[in-house]
């Protein structure tokens, strides 16, 4: 797709992504975003009220992609251990492809306060629902396992987010979270 065929809002989100990768969110300015997007500040403000709104949209789309990727990777008929592996591998692959955006979601978005709270609650609700749905699949049912309770799913997600942040902040390979994530998920699901 040529640059002119890409919707302007997508180019702006790509510009924010590029700037976050290079400068970090806090040091990114609207001027940086429009420079990467090859557009003007006027055009930026036709699409977004400010840098925070642009970030929220970027994170909303990123997390929707994460959820869709996990959902697509998991085969509900497979045994429960394989499904956990498939979900964790899809998560790690997504995070590994965009560590700066993930860290921004974990660390920067909460610092935006009330403006980002609806995004955070929506994403955590969507991820919680994903885990409860995945654990209600035939592979889990055949093993006599009950679907994960939403509160337990939220505990698992919170721990996984924090572990992810530690690894990304330290500049380590995100694949390091695979085995601990598998162990924690198996323990909580099997418990």
C-alpha cells in the first residue's frame, strides 16, 4: 500500500509508534509524530485532540490486535496444556514485535490518569473475558477443568503485565517470560 493509500489516522498512529520506539512516549511531541507521518500539525489536530488521545487510540488498536492474535493462535480442541502454550506464545510474539508500545501500555498509560482509565478497564475486561472463554473450551472441559474465574484471570494478567514490564525495561529478551507465564497459568488453571 502506498503512503497516500494509508489513512491519515493510521499514518499518525504509525508516527507515534516510530517516535515511541526512538524517543519514548514522554519525550515524543506532536511535531515528532507529524514528522514521522509526513503530515502537518493541523492534520494531526483534525484527527486527535492531543498526544494523549493519539496514544489511547494506538493502545486500543494494539491491544485489540493482541487479543485477536491470541484468540487465533489457540486451538480449542487441543489439550489444555497445549492451549496455554499457544496463548503464551502468541502473547510473547506480540510483545516481542512491539516492546516499546507494550511498555507504554503498562507504564505510561496509567500515568495519564482518568483519561486512560476507560481504555485500561476495557482492555483488562477484554483480556479477562478472553481467558475465561479460552478455559471454557473443549480441551479444558475434557480434563474436567472449570473455566478460570474472572478474578483469578485478572490476577494472572496483572502478574504477567508486571513481569513483562520488568523484562522489557531491562532490555532483555521477552521470550524469558514464557516459562514463568506457563507455570503460573498452569498453576492457576489447574488449581
